[in-house]
C-alpha cells in the first residue's frame, strides 16, 4: 500500500495514437512509457503493426524481445465500425456516458497522388466522416457547436468541396486543418497538392555546406535529420551554390540530384550516374 496523501491518483494512461510499432518491444521504451504513466499503447495506426501474431509464427528478424511482460488484444472485426455501418446508431446509443464533440479524420493516408481514383477515395473518406456526423446529430449537446474536420495536407480541395456541401445542409463547425505541411514540400506533397505551380512557395529552405566529396557523384553535407527532419520522403536538393553565391538549379528529377540517406548531422546526396557534380 502506498501513502498518496497530498498526491493526485489516476489510472494508467492510454496512448491512443502511437507510432512506436516495433520499438514498443524495447525495454527502455517500455520503461519510459511507464514513467510517463502510459500503461496501454494502441499501435498500427497506419496499417503496420508487429502484433498480434500467431505464437507459431517465426519471430520477425531484428524484432527485440519484450523486456517487460506485455499483453496483446486484437480488436474484433465486429467492433470495427464504418460511418455507413448499420450497427453504428446502436453503438452510439449505448455510449450513455460519452459526450460527443464532433468527428475528425485524416485523409492523407487514404490515397496518394492526384489520379482520379485517389481523388475519389479521398472524397469518399470525407463523405463517410460527414455521414458519421449525421448519425451523431441526436447525441450532441449542441449540434451547431460540433466540429467536423479533416486534413488538408494533400487534398485540401477535395476536403473543402465535401465539407462545403455538408455545411450548406447540416449544423456544425466545419474546419479544414492545415495538416502536416513540411518545409521540403517539393517531394511528396508537391505530387499531391493542387497548388503546385499556383504561386505558393515553401515557408523555409535550408542551405547546407559541402564538407567532403569522397567520390564522384557523392557529397557529404553538414546537415542531417536534426536540421531538415523528414517523414515520408528525404529532403529534395534544389540548387548548387558557388562560393560567390551563383545559383545552379539542379532540376526536379530525382535522377538529377537526390538525398539517399542521412543521419543526425549529415546527408548524402547522390547525383545522376555519368554526370557527377562536385558542388564547390
């Protein structure tokens, strides 16, 4: 028994959106979570998860063994609901102790690029959010104050169109989130954004010095993940600068110049084979 006099006592926290994935098996990560009060982690947010797996299945290569005891629980398929699921109204009606404030979704993981299929899938996803909002209308304390929101990193135009149609007929506060706009948006977001070539410019660009050219076509820069952190794609080299400031554009093709890898403080841009460029 612990003496909790003068202290706050609360149950273990649930990390409902975690990208720990395989790292959650590491004992140092587990202990760090416990020190922060986290006792439950919901992983596999982007469709990738190391667990649960069958006991007879071979252990994934390189996957560390748990340092602490862990319990896995799979969400049954019959408890995973979609906005158009007929069981949803009954599910919502059974949540007597829950106050609903709105509906939120992230469209960036639904589709990629600007193909017709991608735009259709993104629009269908946002339409499902609106349908879910309609289902929950009787459960809101004030439907006009409910928030319906989706991302805007890749499909702000699609989200705006669907939410604008919904705002014309439904009560709510419809919000387009700014999303994850990265400073090196010449990469993935350039391929998905409807604003490419429409006059928008990155909010920031980084300049790195070349500290070594160990072989033709390879340069070592004094910038890495701490300076230009990346998520989906590596940073995109845009130009080479001479000592006098003369700018030589590198083009937008990844065969012209690209970052293949990087660590905390260094990046390794590999130039097109047969056209080595030694930045000065």
